[in-house]
C-alpha cells in the first residue's frame, strides 16, 4: 500500500481547491495546479471540518474493520491538520 507524503488535511484542502478552480470540476481553469498551490491553505478549515465529521465510522464501516484503528488514524489526521 502506498503511503502519502502530505497530511490528509492538506490533500483534502487541495481537492477542495481543485474543485473550485479546475474546469474538470466547478471551476474554469484548464490547468488549475498553480491556483491550487496558491490557495489550498484557505481550504484547511473546511478540510479539518470534514475530518471531524468522519471520525465516527458508520455501522457498515465498523462491521468491516477495527473501529479503534479508524478512530486513532482520524484523530491523528485531525492533529496533523490542526498543526498546519
């Protein structure tokens, strides 16, 4: 399994920025990478809100895996996001 080199909060923030800027989503820019690089930090509050929302797995998720592992990983992601 691959391991990311950036925090989950940053990746979510970049995805949100990309959604706003890229013509492939809701934006108008054909190449939004520079805009995303310049603006992703402005999406960190939303990214951290998403992380706080997903910290509790659904019943289907909990039936699939270890809830303690999920919770620990999401709590770590929240801490990393808060540190950015």
